[in-house]
C-alpha cells in the first residue's frame, strides 16, 4: 500500500469516524444531524459535548417527555424518574 493511500485512510478514519458517530448521536437526541456532522468532522473532540447533552425534543424509541413535569427521559421508563408520574398514555401506550 502506498504512503499516500495510507495517509488518506488515516485522515478518513481520524476525521470521518467521529463525524459519523456525532451524526448518529445527534439523531438519537433530536438535534441537527448536519451541523453535528460538520462539528465532528472538523473538531472531533466536540462529540464529548454531544454525549452529555440531553435531548431537545421527543425522539420516538429513544426519549419522551413526562406528561406531568415535562422532563425528557429514556423511552423505556414506565414511571418518571423526576416526579414519579406514570408515563402511560403518551408515546407507545399500554
């Protein structure tokens, strides 16, 4: 393998993989996927910011808003971890 090809593969791995990870995390948290792709592409450490940020809206299958206190939490919870209200009647039902 030539040196130029190795350099190209290294750059794609170093910048491309964080950009893809940032895009997937942004999708799961209801954020702007294109903006986070660019941030992940040019500034790979910014992914750490996205990991610790909460969602900005409901994302089916990932996050939903409590009908009582309006806090976002994981889709899997049956009871709000903040106020104790039932999460039924919103989202998947049951």
